């Protein structure tokens, strides 16, 4: 999306996007990116280069295992490996650091490889459980929105990720699991993906839509729509388009059901207030036995009061939605304090007593700043 497009749509809370000039043509963003290239596109490319079409399927098979470096594709001839490096952006990301939490969570710091944003950083998180492995992926470098309780929101917005860069996060973690499996009873594969990392996903429709198409494709990881969740702060037109095109799971970063308070906590509410959001959610397409998740970080004496509880009860549509109460995860310099565990439990029970499905999310990876709202990658490797 262009800077002007974003300014027009999100003028309430947008930060200025940086501009720069490409320094190299070798890794031009116009080059096809291996993580999202289709089989037909790759076959056509190879044909034009005088290479046999059957090689495309071999390359795609390697890609889907998480192998993006042509030098590691053992059944691909050396000549073709060199061609792939020249004609494609094979590795959109470069792993800079991996951190391990005491609970098994892994946090990854990646640098972008394409010009203009080369060296800029994004973070992704693997959250392993006994029966599932969830990857939390980023969609932007920084964030275009200024939610004051979120650590990512304090980082200046620098770029939208391409579809290839988004999918490359998943493939890199898939590769990491193959080389270093989880220990104990933790699941050793990626079963679920949540767009809840750095950035506002629906402010980057091109990248997010392209990545969803690739992840859902039979040529890609063939994930079910039921296993992908896109989180948004409430960009109403974009929510409508997402429902029309993909019907994946939807999560709303709600955090308050009072307009005046939400204007402060989630500033996009000034453009798309709760009445508009409510109408949009009522019409979002969902399959049977599916629901919309309303995410609600509980902040002490900010949005956890009796009036906040009642407003939330009045807002929720119990037949279509559930509430996910989230522990506030502190970060350096934050002015907020989280609600106590006892208060969170009481808040949840009050919702349940009104027929609303409510859960308290278990915080994971807090010791490595990998928990909800803690991702931030300001530095560059250059």
C-alpha cells in the first residue's frame, strides 16, 4: 500500500512512513519471492530459463519443509541453484537471534533482506503446547497504530512486510523445529498461526492477504482456515474485505467497550467507533461452531472497573463471540499496571454468569519478552 493510501484511511493514528531509494537490484522487491511463488509461476520461470518444469515441484517441496537456501536443496543441480539465487528472492529474512523461554516458548529476531528496509528487524514467536504448536507472526516493522499499553506501539512504523516476508517467518520456524525439535511432551510442528505479532495486520492488506493465500494453498502449507487467526484493532472496511475473501478466524483487540476510554487505549476507535465495529462483527461470515475472539487486556483501575465490566457485557454478542482476558505484560517505561490474578478471575466469572464465554489467557514467554504486547525490535543490524 502507498503512503497516501494509508494516510487517507488511518489519518487519526498513522505515523509517517519513511521513504528511501533502492540500493541494489539483486534483491529487488519486484523479484518473485520463493516463500509465496506458485508452482505454475515457478514452472513458467524455469521454462523461460531453459530448465525442466519438473524441477519446480522439487523446489516447492523443499520450500514447504522450510528450506529456502538453494544450496541446501540436495537434488537440485548446482547450475539451477545459482539461477534460483539470481532470479528469486529466496530468503527474504535472515535469522539474527533465537531466545528460549523456561516454558518452551521460542522468540526469533529476523532482519529483512530486501532493499530500502534491509536490516530492519521483526520478531516472531513459537508457542508450543502438548497438542499444538502456534506461531505468532508479524505483519509490519513497528506499527502504524499508537495503542499506549502495547510495547510494539512505542516503536516507530518503518515498513509493511511483503507476503513473502510474512510466510518466511513460518517457514524459518518450521526449519528450526526440524533441526532442533521440542523436548518432552511439547508438540513439534506448526499447527496454528496467529497474526498477533508486530504491526496492525489489516493496515497491510497486500502482505497479509497474499500470505493467507499462500498458507491456505494446496501448494503451500495447506493450513485450514480454522487454524489461522487474524487480529485487528478494528479497521472496519478491512474486516469486511477479510471476511469476503478468506473466512479465517477473527480476533478483535477490544480492550474497552466504552468509546471514550477506547479512544485512548485503541486510537483507531476515533475513526471506527464501537457502534460501527459492532455492526461489522454482526455480519462477519463464520462457519458452524466458530466464533470471534474479543481480546481484552485488563489494566488496573483503567478498564477493569464495574462500569467497564457492564459495558463489555452490553457489547458482547454471546452467540458469536467469546472474550479472551489477557494479563498485562509490563515493559520498560510502561505507565500501566496489570489487574491482579484474583481480579481477572472474578472479572471472567462475572462474564460467564451472564452467559458469555470467557477465558483468562495463560501468559507465555514473559521471561524473554515474548508475551502478548511485548514484541519490539527497534534495532537494525546495519
